[in-house]
């Protein structure tokens, strides 16, 4: 069946693209239908990873690397990026370019969604190739001290520590939550082991943990399948991930100066003059190396899904810099699209929807301060539930505490699409609930990170009153 056609974004004068068949690997912005007018301009992203190299997609047209920090020394020193490339630099080079590359080496084809964002790159891998919880904590502490100086608004971690204990006892999680409280949004890859443990900081309540989806390198939304990323409950009974994004068939740079780059260039040069007899062998070697050009290859893993989400957040912040991490979480989760045939616990709120998220930001004139929900007010002996919906005529609260009655607890409308209700304190124990919009649409509370599958393809939220509150 032919792939559906779409009006394609302008991607540079060197690529007169007429259809999706002109692509070997679809550019990320195209496959997600991201609005190309917003490129993260004026927003700084901190990327914590193994190591980095100053790739031309980040530096050639305009050097957007504002700082490089080596956690072994604790110093911000751009000169360390000019040293010869090593294997340790490859992973971070790929994640940073997937997020914010401008496509220089592909003449504008393979650009990241945040192609104008500034970058602070923080290397955390030691000489033995290890990434420890201590080194990640070091990076987060550096951001905590220096984020205002560099204007950092988003932090991306396509790595994780080896810890999977309670976030209340984990330094990496506590530092991530502190950054969120300070106004930075933190995004973390959830990992690629389908039945593996969820490590910090992806296991933290307000960190946006990103799982993977496989769109088969097509624009047909019906073909999207789950990627083999981690999912499930954390030690604190949190369900992760929150979102999924493409995690396979992602165009990423080959590390400059590496043997792999030389191999790719040799193969594509040979392809230009190959006879039919040799061409098949060369193509087979190109495919085995996953090369898609002299400078790019296709990669997979939630390491690349996370920076895609980070790039979309930079778009939202460019459009409305006053957004808080709470707003961003609410917008992304509220506009994500659930994928059919995939259990909710594997995909969270669904696949990220950049255009819909941006439209919500552009449409809304004013964002309030944002509040977690529910608020357990022990002083007044009340529970306060907050909900946002711009076009609802009625919103009600139903849960285990009122036998899931649909119209007994009606929220009061406030300004700018905000709804709220206060109810008397409930007995000790765990209570589950949902909101109902216009007496028909059962909806999760995106302001509450605690949720459990509802057996209908979504989640119920829950909260606990009493000792384990």
C-alpha cells in the first residue's frame, strides 16, 4: 500500500523533496509532523552523556555549544572538545545532534527538532568507560549551581545510573527533583531492556521518562508498534514511562574521524562507480553497517527517543518562555496520542504529538501557576483536585471513594480553563480516581504521577492517605 502523502516542510535548497519515497531514513521532524517554524531558538539544553565531539551539525554554521563540562575535573572548558575523537564521545555526539543538529553535513536534511537551541554538554564517563551514579550526580549538581548563568531550561539524560531504589533515597533522583523545583524540565531515557529495572533518574516522579516506539520508518500512523524499552512499576509504585517517541530508524551522525566514518565514505564512493556485479555486495555492506550516507547512520534505543522529546520541549519554551516544568508535563501528556494495540503501561500517555502540543501553547493566552493534584491539605482537613480543559462544559470527579458515581462531585470552573474541587479528607488508605469531562470522557489526572492501569486501555490515578502518604 502506498504511503500517505503530506505537504513536506522546506528542508533546504539542495533537497527538492516531492514525496516520502525520496528519503532513505525519514527526518525526525517529518515523521512526527513537528512545526518547523519553532527550532528552540533562545533556549539552552543541557545534555548529560558519556562524552561529546564538536560535530559540524552543532558548530559549522553557528557554534551553539555554550559550554562543555568534564565531570572528572568539574571544569567548564570548551578546549576539551577539540581533542581527537574517541569511542567515549560517540554516544553523546549522537544524542546531541539528534536533539539539536542543524543538518549541516546533510545539507539540511537530517536536522533535529531543536536545530537552533544552545547546548551545554556534560561528560560523565570515566577512562574505564563507566558511568556511575556519582558522576551523574556531579553533573546535576553542576547544573544546579550554573543553570542561571547559561540559561538552561531543559536537561536531557540518555543515560541512567545503576540504581533502581526508591527515589526518596537516591541522590540522583533528589537532584533531578530539585532542578525541576528550580524551573528546569528533566527528561530521561527509560532504557532498552523490556523487562529490566527502571533506574534513576527515570524512576523519579516528576522526571519525564521516555520509552520507545517503532514507526517502521513510515508516515503511516497505523503501523506504529512498541519498541523493546523498559516499562512498569518503580520501587515507589510509579508507572513509567510517561511518553514514547521514535526509538528506531533514527538518523544520527557517524563520529568524525572514526574508522566507521572512513568505511562509510569508502563504501559510498565505491558505489558511484560500481558495476552491477559489485554493487550488490557494496549495498549489503552499507546495510550491515547501518550507514545511510557518508556522514550518517541509523540508530536505535530510547537514548534517541529522549532527546526528541527534549527538542519538542525547547519548541514549547521558545513559543512561551514562561512555561514551568508542570505546564510542560501537563501539555505533553495531555496532547500525546495513545497507540492502539499497545498496553497503557508500555506507552504511558502515548506517543508525543509535537504539533498538537505547540498549538495548545500558542492557543492559550495565559498559563496559571500550575498545581499538583490532588493537594492533601492536612491543616484544613481537605483534598483539592485540579484539572485543566479549555472546552469542557462540565467536569466531575469519580473514584473508589464515591463508588465511581459520575455526577456527584462536580468541579467548579475557574478562569482560563482551570477546574477545581475540594472535598473532605478521606479515610486512611489508597484511593483511586478519574475525571469525567462532559459526562462521557473518562480522563486521567496528568498532574498526579501516581497511576495504575484501569483495564480499559488507560490509567486510574491514585493517592494515599495515612502512614505511607
